[in-house]
């Protein structure tokens, strides 16, 4: 990998590890739906001029049905559900649970008949889900099933989203798909956000929403596209294994969240399981250069 590739790779690992801490700060004062709306609306405003200038948006909206489905499972649902979960769960815990997305994706793709289980993949899934079980068993209050369910639905959505991209939107400009999705998500959120609008805007929560929109959404996708161009889509997706480490580090150092036994056991198991469970697929073929949304 070139020096530029390493810089872009490390930047993405940090940028998409940061949102969990920002969301945790924002939902202390804002309703999760308001946080999600602010992120999508501002992110769309930033990316829209670029998408229009490059003429990336028009062909995307001509396929509005799969675009809408992708938006619902990859942005609208997950970004609200993560915010909701972080009203009760630590940001570092949520970040680590989201790291199970590759494991869910492997199961879905295999069930659809596009791949098959072999010994290494099966072992990887067992190890990875054991890590999730350790995290849930040690760190999460099981009297909060709604928060656990919210993250479960989020991981499924994040796993299904790229499948929709590859099946229906892979030949479209990635910038257009992302911008179109953010616009649709913001429109969907508007009536709910208006109903739940805050009575006052605290500095910490406001800056967190702005950071989510500018850094973790608009800038993140521009950097991610540059990373794909530099190192290819398969190697670019390895940032999935860096994000939870960043989320844990920020949660512990900045938000005073505990470094728990569940994290110590669950983190290496989830990452190892994801690597084993997806390594063969990555080696076999180079996936389409589709946008990958992480929190």
C-alpha cells in the first residue's frame, strides 16, 4: 500500500470510529430522531453541490425504488436505532456490537446461495458470535431488551445494505447513491424530527451533530471514495476491523466509559471471527466499489 493509501486508511478507521462517541454526547440532550435528521440533512447539503457538479445524482433517482430500500435499511433505520440504543448503552459497547456486521453479512449471503460455509468460515462465525455473546453477557443489562434489539436490527440493516447496492445500484456513481440516500433519509425524518424538536440547543449536543454531519458523513464518504480509488474496494473495507477499536478508545478516554471484561474478551473474538469468516470471500473476488455506511 502506498503512503497515501495508509494515510487514507488510518483516517477512515478514525473517522468511522468517532460517531459512536458523538452520538452518545448528542442524545444526552437531543432526541435520537433529531440527531439522525441533523446528520443526514447537513450531510446532504454538503455533498449535494458536488454530486450535482459531477452529474452523479440524476441517474440515481431514476432507480428510486432500490435507492429507497437501501436508504431505509442502511441509513434511516440504523442511524435512529443507534441513537436510541446509546441512550442506555455505552458508545464503546455499541461500536463493538456493530463490528459483528461482517458475520451477519456472511450468513445472509450464504443463505441466498451466493456462497457456502466451509470449515474456516464456520469456525469464524462461531468465534465471532461467541465474542458478541461475551459482550452481551458481561456488559449489557438484559433488562434493556429494546436497546439490544435496536443494535440487532442495525447490524442486519448494515449487512443487507451492501447486498442491495451490489444487486441494484452497483453501476451507479457511489457519490450519487450516498447523496441521494441522505436526501431521502432527511425527508423521511422531517415530520418526526419536527415533532421531537428540542426546546433549546446545548453546545455539546449541537457540535456533536455538526461533527457527525461534516466529519463522519460528508467528509467520510469523500475520503472513503479516495481510499477505494487508491487501494481497491476489498482492502478498503478492512476499516471495519479498526472502527471498534477507535470507538472503545474514545469511549474510555473521553466519555469515562469503563473498559470491561466483556470488551476484553469480546473485542478480539469478534474481530478474529470476522476476519476468518470473510477472508475467503475477499480473496476469491473483488467486490463492487459500493458505498459502505458505518454508523
